[in-house]
């Protein structure tokens, strides 16, 4: 049980050094440079419902940890008409699915997340130029269910 707690990004205290964070959490699924530091991203996608971003300051210490697949954050985070694919990846990591639909000339990136233990989906529509055009959420009505 102790090992499970130690590898949970949201339990990492601010000020933890990069080396200690890596020792506790293991290798991130992605690393992104930020203007004043870097982001260690820990994604549980495609099977899971969380993406945790561990942001380090220029001093190499943890500044913040945030689970970003949270419906309450989408409206204040996703910037339609501004974000590009790189911004989406830096924030949410790789989606569990990239698909096309006939009603949109571009791709639709999809992530699973939970809202009060209900399985939901985040859809981000990216136009042929790589620009985020819109997003929306919906219930996960797929027949295949992942275990809770």
C-alpha cells in the first residue's frame, strides 16, 4: 500500500526535487519544456481516466501537481482557436483515440475521464491545420466497459 501512495503524483509535495519526484513516481509518460521549467506528465490513458501534470520550476523543484482530466477545468483551460496539437498534448497527453467524423474536416481526439464516478468522454476537434476548433464532453456509452 505504501508503494501505491508513493507513486501517486497528487501526493507529491511542492518543493520536491526533480530527482526525488522521478525516484518516487518513476519515468513519466512524457516530458514537456515550459517557459520557466518543465512538465513531467503521468498519463494512465488509454486504459485509465487520469493525466497528472507535475510542473517543475526553473530550479528543478515541484511547483504544482494537477490531475487535468477534470470536467470543472475544461472551460478555463482549453483555448479554442488558439491551441494547437502541441498545446493539447502538453496539457492532456496522448488521447486514447483519434478518429474522424463526417461532420468535421479534421480529427477528433478523445480521452476518458470520470466525473463523480461516471465515465465520461472529452472530445477535442482539431482542424486540418492543427488548430483546436472546439471541444465537448459526453457520456461514455460504449458497450465495452473498463473496470472501475
